[in-house]
C-alpha cells in the first residue's frame, strides 16, 4: 500500500505509523467473526487474483526471456543471499498451524494426507518455476517485490498490485 501511495504522489508516502494504524483499524473487526463460511466467495476472488498474478508475471518473464535471452547476471546460487532462504521458508510455512483444524473439519479426514501432499507439491513446483523464471529473466536485477520489476506504464501490473493491497 505504501508503494501505491508513493506512485500516486501522496504526501503520506512513507508514513508507516499511519499505514499500520489504518491496517489495524481495518482488520481488527475481523478478529471477532466466528462463522467464516460467508467468506468463501471472498477467498475465491483472492485466489483468482493470485493465479492471475502468477500467470501474468510468469508470462512477462517468458516474454523477457524471449526478447532478451537469459540474463548475464543469472547464476545457480547466490550464496551471499542464502540467509534470505530462511525468511522465505518461514513465510512459506506460516499457515502450517491450520493443518490440524482443517483436517478436523473435513467430512473425510482420511483423504487429508493425499490432499495435503498434492497441494504442497503443487506449491513447491510454483515456487521453483517462478523463482527459476525470475532468475533466468532478470538475474541479479530481480527486486524483492516482484511487481517492482516491471515498467510503471504496464497497467496490468499496477492493477494487480493494487488488488494485493
């Protein structure tokens, strides 16, 4: 959201106290909701946004590879950034605490293991493919926030970035 405010030229760009306060005020009422079933539609919309982003950014990476070839600064392993792996691993596993409640709420809990392995395998493949594409296309110029790697005139990326906010 801060990046979006900066792009729009707001004078509140960089005011993290204000951004955190607005986020807290906006999210606090959701902590008191017991029945989350009505949010299934909102979740579906969020999944559409995520998959649209993955396909859009992946397609952009492929087009960069087609036009420019493999980046000269691309390498198999950047050992100086290896500690960042642990942060990414923690981020990837942040929802692990939901496994037992989800398994307990299933009508057929015995299928959970197969379902979990399928979903986890799919997500591992997404991380590997997405990271490899970004590394091959952009090399060491890949910014941490993937949306920042695209021209400011690319409206689709701006819309997707706003949807994430």
